C-alpha cells in the first residue's frame, strides 16, 4: 500500500480512515467562510433564545462589521468605476452599458412586484385575522412613519443624485452620488489620454490595497452574523415567527421561486449555470443572510465578478447602481407586506387599486438602501402616500420585518450579481473563458483581481469591450 494513500490497511485487512486525515478534512471545512457564518448564525440564534437580554448586547458586533464594510465602500466603487471608464476607447460603450443596465433593473424589479402580487393574492396570508385598526399602537412604528415623511419625491431623488460637494458625498457614503462623480471623473481621465497615466497607476495600486483590507474585514463576517442573529432572536423572539409564520413563509417562498425561476431564465439566456454561480458567491450569500445587509458584501461581490470575466465598467455601474434601482427582494417584500396589511385589516382593494399600489411601489422601491430597516421605512412611505391601506397596520409586521430582511437582502444581492453577468453577456463583453474557469472553481479570486489591479507600465486604453 503506497504511503501516500489516504486509507491505511488495518490489522483485519479492512480500510480505515486515519484520525489525522479526518481532522484535516474537518479543519478544511471549518476554514470555509460560509460554514463559519452558518455556524455563527446558529449559535447566535441559540443564544438569543436562551438568554435574550445578553444576546441583544451582541448587536455591537454586527454594527462594527457593517461600519467597517461601509468604510471601504466609497473607494471601491469610485476606483472601480473610474478605472473601468478611463480605459474605454469609446464613450458610446458607457452609454450602451448604462441603458442596458437600467432596462434590466426595471424589467427585473417589475417582474418581482408582479410575482409578489400574484402570490399574495393566491395565498392570502392576512385573511381571517380581522384586525381592528383602533387596537393597534401606532406609536410603536412612529420612528418609521416620521422617517418616511421626510423622504423626497421622484424629482427630488433625481436631483439628489448630483452631489453638491464631492467631499460631502464621500463623507456620507452616498453611493449614487459617488457613482455619479466617478462616471464623470472616469470620462475626464479617458479624454485627456496619456496625461492621466499617473492618476490611473495610483488608483490601481490604491484599489489593490483596499481589496486587501476587504479580505481582512471579511474574516470578521462570522462575528457580524453572530451579533445580528443573536440580537434579532433576542429582541423579537421565536414567538413572532410562529404568530406571523404564514406571511413570513410567503416572502421566503416567493423569493426562492424568483431566484430559481426568474434568475434561472436570465442565467440560461446569458449562457451560464445559475447553480454554479450561486456556489461561486455562496460566501457572500451566507454573509448577507447573517447580517441582513446587501452592502456587507458589495466590495467582495465586485471583486469576484471582475475575476469571473465581467469588465470593470459593467461591475462598477451595475452592482452599486443595483442597490438603489434593482432591489428585487425588496420589491417582493413590499408587495406582499402591503397586501397582507390590507387583508389583515379587511381593507377591500379591487384590481385597479392593486395595480395602483404596484405603480406606486415601482417608484418608491427605487432608492431603498441595502441595510436592514430601510425597507420598513420605504413601505411606510408607500402606505402614507396612498391613503388606502392603514399605515397603522405596520405594527403587525414590526416583529418579523427583521426576519424577512434576510430573504430580501439575499435576493437583492443575487439579483445584482446575476444582472452584472447578464448585462455583460448582453453587451457582448463578457469573458466567457474566465467565467467558466471561475464557476468551475479553477480561478483564485484574490490572485486574479490583484493581478488585474497591478499598475501597468505604459498608459494604454483597453480594447473595445466588444472585442473582449
């Protein structure tokens, strides 16, 4: 028997696995980030159930992790967008990618709203509750209704996209404003040609260093997931899940169907396997599920997509822009939640009124942030603007909103990642060889991205995206 064999021949001529090998295999499994996050979520849930008072104190771990991610969001988005655009040889490519991205966003989010409306009308999770509005404590959702009242209209939202001050946009971490300035800065560098070389070389080195910081931060993802889940279970308890399990199940099943069927079709038309792609980003999926925040993995998702053959301009425009314009999971949640409140409070809605709700949600769902709790504010703004469904009904969802945030955040993240690949495929600039290698696990993401970000000797424009 060769000494290198994993299995050793024992005294009774049977094969057995040496204990050392078993320990080695278990250690390899535990080193995987998604396994660590999953275990942390389970431990946090147990602690929240056993000792709620202690568990809620661990929210600080989740807050610190999210803050650390937000710390690097601005430079990652800005540098990725600028570098991608600066090396484009034709600005028509930028407009083409932008238009196709917006078309994808609108089609995907509208389909999500329609599917949510269909499911909630079939399942009717609020029927039979017969809730008396006068018995609801509206003060418990006062912070959300007040925040909703401060939300601007569509025109104000468009104006807000343009920053008054670049420094202020970076200081507040306003993704859309940073994206807007990044596009203009990239176009400016592209137009001045070789003079831009020092800025490009510096930004490439800077971005490589930032991605190293991201790698260090992501090692703390299990702690962030543990703190978030411990707080959620400790603060709201298992009882809230049982009492509103039907609407919770409705949201999760609808999100699952939308991912499997909707994104499955998109992946098929784009020429890649959705299942392999989900395995490729599984670390990020579990991290988002644990922290209830799409922003918690934004730098890492952008990094992986570049390594998988999606050009920088597409990654830089689709992924950050998708946080505001392509919140598919949030769209599903908004529809189901609004209709659930109407059903639970016996508020009659005809087909025309339901379509009106859908139209309002198509506007109000844009600009919702990727952080847990923002969806509740957007829902409050929607109900307040319509005066049809009683806003006091938000109290019914207060205890389970945090649990539904996991489903919508994961769906949002998957939708934006799939969207980036789909837009690149649609535009003909997707490197399918790199994508195939990445989905088969034959590409080291860290090495591939760092190599891509190493400064170049001469400043040269990248070839046309059409020729990649």
